[in-house]
């Protein structure tokens, strides 16, 4: 019985999850949180950009179109 208990404790020690294994799992969670934050920030900035472009488009429509002066024509050289 003593040998089987010793063998079992050796096996448990060999196949047990190391204590630092939990720290590796938390790194995965940190990375996932960073990815989520990046996606949220990108979506927020995209919404702001689209809103800004919409305001600029409305201002461009409401502004009276500026009249362009015709460029003076070049005189042809007679030969």
C-alpha cells in the first residue's frame, strides 16, 4: 500500500497543472480585453469621422457655389 500511495503522489505531481498556469490564462484574458477595447475605440472613431463628414457635406451643399472666372484665352500666333 505504501508503494501505491507513493506512486500515486508521484503521478499526481507529474500530471498536475503547474501553479503558474493560471497566470498564462490571465494573459489571454488581458489580450482579449485589449482587442475588445481596440474594436470599441475604432468603432467610436469611425462614427465620429462619419458624423464629421456628414456635417461637412451638408455645409458644402448649403454654401452657394462660387462663380469661377473664365481663364483668359491665349492669343494664337499667326504665321
